[in-house]
C-alpha cells in the first residue's frame, strides 16, 4: 500500500515538472515569435521564460493554490445534502460507497431484527 502512494506521488511530480517545462517552452516560443517582430524586443531564454511565469503567478495569481474554490464546492454540497429527504440521502450514500473508498455515512440507521 505504501508503494502505491509513493508511485502515485512520483507520477504527480513527474507530470508537474513536464507541465512546467512545456508551459515554459510555449511562453518562450510565443515571446520569441511575436514580441521581437512587433516591438523589436530581444529574444528570451528558457530560464527567462520560466522567470516570467513565476512573476506573473506572483503578480496576478494566488500563491496558495485554489483552496477557496474547493471550500465553495464543499459548502454547496453540504447545503444540497442537508436539503435531501432521508430516501435521497440513503440513495446518495449508497452511490458514494461504490466510488469513494473513505466514505462513511453521517448517521447509521439500525437494521430491524425480526
């Protein structure tokens, strides 16, 4: 089980590094094709393009990621869940059991014994 998470983490890191490299190459290529031709600005290197990506992230993006968006989604789902009838909740929980490993129902209903 531990190796599964390690392999998954390694895959994520490799994907993230490749995505950053690809995005940097795209920014560098677009800069070097468009801006020198229009404004006469100099060509930039790979590392300068990566610096531009970091700078734009600092100036225009959030440094902590998208945590606010996730919490908004969770709050919305909790509101919808609280408005469900008991039958709808049971159906919803039953559907989650097949898809979510960590799903635990909020309340357990006792099974009638005959």
